[in-house]
C-alpha cells in the first residue's frame, strides 16, 4: 500500500477529522488527489472519536468513488487517478474505522510511556483483526521540535544532530519487522525534521521512509526528497484554505516539484 523503489518521492495528504467536517474533508481530499497526492491519511488529533473518523472516511471514499465513476465516462480521462488508498493515522485505539483501506499500526518508539509503546496497540488489535483492515507496521519517531504529538506522546525527542540515535531506532524498527518508519516533527511544526536525520534514517535501513511535520514550501519538499524521504506528508496547509482553488494552487506548488 505504501512502498519504496518507484524512483520518485510521493506526497501524502493528512486529513484531521477533528478540524473539518466530513464534507469539507472529502472536498479537500479530492483537490489533493487531483494535484497528485498518492494517499490520504485520516487522523491526527488524539481525542477524536471513532464516529467522526468513520464519517470522514466514508465521505472521502464516496467522493473518490464518484470521481472515479465520472472519470470512467470520459475516454480521455484517467480513472485510476482516483484510486488512492485512505489510510488511518490513528491518535489511539479509539480512532478507528472499517471504511479505511488500511491503518498505520504504529509504535511511538521514543515515547517514555508504555501506553504508546504497546497498550493502545493491544486495545486496537482485536478491532483490526475483526474488520480485516490491512496493517502497515510502522515505527513512529518524533523529532524536535515535536509539537503536540511529542508532548502528548511523552516522546524523548530526537535532536537534529542525533544521527547515531536515529540510526539505532531505524535499525531496531527493521529488526522488529516494521515495513515503514515515520519521522515526525509535529503538526504545524516551526521547522521540519532535519535533513541529516532523514539521510541517516534512509541509509540505516531498507524500510519505507515517511517524513512529515513543518514542511510548507517547495524548497523544503525538494530538500526532504533529496535527503531520502519516500513519502512526504503535509496536513496543516490543507486546513488553511477555505477556497478550494487556492488550496489547489498551493498543493500543486508543492507536489509538482517531486
């Protein structure tokens, strides 16, 4: 569902159900896919209930299905453009939906709290098994500045120059059998994950590398891609535009450089 080796860094749009209605989320998701985003993550806030997450997933899936059907009626259109996965990025075991295509099954590896290392996973696993959601085993590592997720997740933040530690975390993730490592600077972070940490993480493992938080400009997108990110996640910028045309222009400016 998320893979490396395509030769090109891809973009992922994060939709936080707690910060927009399902209807607005669906419209923003369609704009993002039209601009070339490769997947939609749904989640983020730690206190969002499953009913809101579920309604958002349903709205996005229905919008994508309608767009694909409309595209199929035009011989020159590419209906596969709309065939992108909707993946849960859960704030906890309470934020689930069977209407997603998959879920980042995450361990917040540098949390100092057992809750985020194993307890939330223990609560969520029976639901995931019952619904058959495809899991993406993910080592989630919060880097400075960390933002709210670092604070709530009680993360021992990785500093920009702590390359030996990030290398060890990534090697550990691969040895655990995780397919993916996600370096997170925090939603709306003042600065992105340091390029040296990205380079070190990429060279330390063969896992798919996701990078997110604080990336707002085409230059930052290019730098993260060159450093080794397989996927770059943006979310906060999607919430900044009420005008969908302005959102399209902003996302195009970011995604087109990859």
